[in-house]
C-alpha cells in the first residue's frame, strides 16, 4: 500500500493491467453482483435531477422498478446503491447491440445531462473504502473481468492508467500527477 495525501493506494493499481473488453465481457458488471452500484449522496441528487433525461434509455423493467421502488436503496452495509431488477440488473442497465450499457452514461453521451455515471462505476474495478480518515483504493478482481485483464496485459496498460479520467474526477489532477511519480519510482525499484 502507498500512502498518498489522504489516500492509501493498493499496489495492484500499479501492478495489474486492465482495459475493458466489452465485446467479450458484454458489460457483465452492470448485471452481476449482490447489490447495485454504490452511490454517493450527491450522486443521488444529480441522478434525481436528470432522471427525465435518463428514462428514455431505460428498459421497461427498469422504468417499472423506478416507479415502484425508486433508483436507489440502502444495502445491508448501510451504503446507498442502485436498485436492481430481480436482484440482478442495475435499474439503469440496458442492452445495446447485445452489450449491457448504462442509461445514465448514454444520456451523458447524448448531451442530455452533465452527470456521466456513478463514480463507483467509473472507477471500476477499483473500490473505495475508508481507513480511519483516509480513503483506500483497492482492486476488486472479479472473474467476469478476465477479458479486461488479458486486454490490459496485451496492451501494456496498468490499472491506474486505464482509470486516469475517473481517478482525476475523484481526486484531482495534482493527486494523479503524484500517483504517476509513485508509479515511475516503483518501476525503478
């Protein structure tokens, strides 16, 4: 683990390679797991403010769930997460050319909203945690992401490079620049 400002960064971010390979994984991270995507409180507000722009991209099942239960709930760990259709598909998941996509991100790409997608999705496969007052960044290795690990290794893309945009979104450019310095130092060891 590397201590960087108010974060603790797993060495996996430097040692593991990763590039999403949607044609092979089919966006399975949108529909696998016990609960939906973790949400920050401010993200709930941003999604709620954009929900009318997001709805046209949602499935009928997602819209039905949205109307009956809403788009978020509290999981057993007392964390805010997206609701899921039949405890599987994220309420915002839909298929586009047989690949799962995100209705929120599609609305963003169509310039209907300024909110791209939940940070937890943007940072995946890294999960944020808390260690006292520090934010921990840990790699969540999942079998459905095996094609991404193979692509990342073939392309020589470390996890922290693949997640550059998301990491900057959460921690800022100065923090990411420091992370790159750490990566260079680790390469020299």
